C-alpha cells in the first residue's frame, strides 16, 4: 500500500498542482478498504474544505488511477467507488445494504483471464453480487418468524 508522500509524488509527475485539498483526498483514500464513493469523500471533506468540488475529487482520483495507485470501480451506473489497493482482486456487492468488500482472486485465474483477453486489455474488474453475512442473517431471522408463529399455533 502506498503512502501520502508517494501519492503526492505521483500527482506531481502527472502535472497536478499539489494543494491542501488534494493532500486531504490522498490522506482520506490511503489504506481505505471500504471503497468510498465520490459522495462519501465529498461529505467527509466538506467540513474542513468547504470549497472542495467533485471536479477536484474526480481529477485527483483519475490521476492516481493513471499512475497505478488507485482503482476506479464502476460497479453500478449511479456512482463510482475508489479503491486505493491497485492489486487485482474481486469485489463483492451486497444487494441489500450496498456494502462493497474485497475477495482474493488466485493468480492462475488472473493468468487465464489475461490469456484469453485482447492484448490491449490493461485492467480487470470482477464483481460478485449477493447478500453479505449480516444481511443474510437478518434475512434468515425474518424468514424464520412466520414459521415460528405457525408452530405456536399448532401447539395451542
Ligand atoms: Zn449487506
Ligand atoms: Zn477492493
């Protein structure tokens, strides 16, 4: 995982002016595993940087992505999510609560994807959809309750 200093160096290489807002975005993204969206970043920074704009967030993210420090995940058509872990890995999206979590992809799987891909392919995104553990348990609780009521009726 990269440091804020490395992030600043890459932004500078990309020709970006290093501002306190860009540094704050780097600090916020660095080491995060919850894949924040631009809305989330905007919300978290707005208090300290009332003039921050979505344009600054997106352009900073794009520069980081171009220099290989960040993945921009377009998992749904409403928003993108930022992932400061540039190593290939899969993402699991909970369709109930929206949580986006990482899962590992074995090297041989990645190799076989690359083998079959056009030569110009430069990135891979693998998404799985379903229910996260928390939501699955919630679901089970809910689907159990009508059953319990039925059994209570039988006992009476
Ligand atoms: Zn969930
Ligand atoms: Zn991730």
